[in-house]
C-alpha cells in the first residue's frame, strides 16, 4: 500500500511538473474594465462615454 501511495504521489508530481507555466486568468480588472491575463490594462469602450438616451 505504501508503494502504491508513493508511486501515485511521484506520478502526480511528474505530471504537475510537465504542465504549462503560465496561468491565464480571464476576468475584470479591479476598476471593472479591462481583462486580467498578464496584459496591459485595456481602456473602457467608447460607448461608455456616450450620454444615456433620455427616458420616454
């Protein structure tokens, strides 16, 4: 049983070591705009700066 546990542990460590190094995190930046994926901050869309349509 110990050998099986050790073999599974070593196998798991080998598989983890072969994985990709960069973890992509897609989500909103702290201010609500942009995408977090190790890229520079993206500005808000142009439509955000247009005035809202008046209520009818």
